[in-house]
C-alpha cells in the first residue's frame, strides 16, 4: 500500500519556524498537523496537510530525560481539533540535521500510546507522527482498518518553484 503525505511549502516553513523557537525548559518543540485524506489508485492513501497546531508552552511537562514531553492538555487540545474538523492528526517534531531523520525509541513508544486515541474522535481518518530534518522527513501512519503503524511511502513538499527531493531514502 502506498501512503503519501503532502504538505504545502509555506505551511512547512511556518511549522519549521515554530519548532525552532526556544522553550523555557523543553529542549525541542512539538506540534500537530491537521490533515485530510483521500484514496490513491491501487488501494493507496494520500494525506494532505491542512493546518498546524503548536503545543502551548504550558502544555509541556518538565522531563529532562527527553527533548520534549507533552502533557495531557496537549493531547486533549489536539483531540478537540480532530473531532471538530473530522481531521487526521499527525504529531510532528524537528531534528536539526541534514539527511534522513529517525524516530527515537521514546518517539516510537510515546506515539504508540497517544496516536490510537485519535480514532476515538475521528475513527475514519488516518493518524500518525512525522519527524523532519533540514531536508528530509519520515513518518508513521495508523490506518482506520488496522490501527497499526506503517511507514509513510513518501513525504512530498508542494510549492513553486518546483523542487524535487527524495524524502525517505
């Protein structure tokens, strides 16, 4: 199955700018991207990013063991957005390096805990997590039918001038 995440360049630039802002105690910032999904030929899915929702400063927990830890208020706010818009939600953060990023073991463990909660409010939509570097991105998506994480096939930046990038490899 092909899973493609598409994001408009101006939205991606806004997200990166927010994720680079310093926080009073967290070492990195996180946020959520709301999106809509559509079918691709041969049983694929395309996910189109619609908007970005930063996690509020007071919704971070002070946990020095990790770069950033969200509290329950951050998840509640993202759940409200997903419910109101009947939207897909993708947790996002940034790794400040060039090349293909990876999810840390903490990223993998924590996203497996909270991403399935989005099916309670938007059960027919895919949900997931993304991590960006300076020039690439990777992501995982939980589909409504299986509710198990699968790797995104592609993450595509849309905008002019047209730029081609191989995101995953």
